[in-house]
């Protein structure tokens, strides 16, 4: 098992954001967490990356307990998060953003090869290689955030709302790229409000409601589930 989350509890003051959730991710899968705003999706990713404090629970990555491991050490284990809202370095160029993604690496030939692969996945970034990241469109910034994460050679990639605020045609493009990243051997844990698109590419899904997992199963089954359709798929 690549990732195991066991009885995870997170609170913000008196508000219980996560109420003892447990789930797992197998190597090679795309797993999605779907749910409405405030369900606890982003909190789950932040807890895995140890950006926020956990009250209870354990997180195992490739069999190693990383529950209390500092966030920078988790990155060194090749568990990489693309945060919600892109968070690119606005004043740095596209190329400099990508170089920062590889800041823990010393294999110059490998870095050059992976940068070339990033430009193949995201051709628009090559066209804007010297442009400050802050001048890119929202879709291009999302592509840059994903490409920067790939420069860290993730074994598990956590994606937080990659389609947020994007035009429908760009949403399709981003999801096709997630498919390709997965086909290249990267396991993906995807948090996404666009449940229809998330279920269309994921192997399995977990439905989060107010900090609890209410349903789980194969994405194809959940896409046909009447309660899921009514709540998240507009049907």
C-alpha cells in the first residue's frame, strides 16, 4: 500500500474538520476525494503533508509512519503537493519556478531531462519560459504549479482543486494531463469539487461530508449512485 490514512482527526479550535477518517491509496492508482466546500478535503491533504497539526490518527507512506515527520522531510520522500490556488512564485520566470521544484535534487542530467518532459506535457510553458509566472493566465499558472511539482519526481502527487476557476476547455486539458502523469507511473490523490471530471479519471473515490467519509468505492460505481448524482453530479 502506498498511502494509509488511519483514524485521522483534525480540529480548528472547536470546529472538528476531520472526524476519524480512514482510507488508502495503492501504487499506480488515481484516487479522488470529492465533497462540497468545507467537507474537509483540503484539510486531509494538509494533514498528510503535515502542514497542519493532527489531533489523532496515523499516516503511513510506503509502510513508513510519517504522522509526525516534518513537512520538508515528507517532500524528500517524494510525496509532493500541488496546493489549491497554484501558489506560483509570481516574480520568478517559468523556468526559475521549475528549477525551484527540483531544489532537493543534484542530478543535473536528470533535472534537464525532466524539465524537457515538463515542456512536452505543457507546451504553453515552453512558449513562456522567460515570462514572470505572475503574468500567466490562471490555466497556465495551474500548469506551472503541476509542472513544478513534477520536477520533484513525486511518487505520490497530491492535487488540490486543479480545475478551480478554469474555463471548461482548460479543465479538460488539465484532467487529460493528470491521466498522462499517472500513466508515467505517478500515483495521484486528487481533491476536486468537479466530481464529474474527478470520477471520470479516478480508479476509486471517497465521498467526504462534514469531516467524515460517507461513501467509497469504484469511481464508475459512485458515478451511477443516486445519492452521489443528486449531491454532486447535478442529476
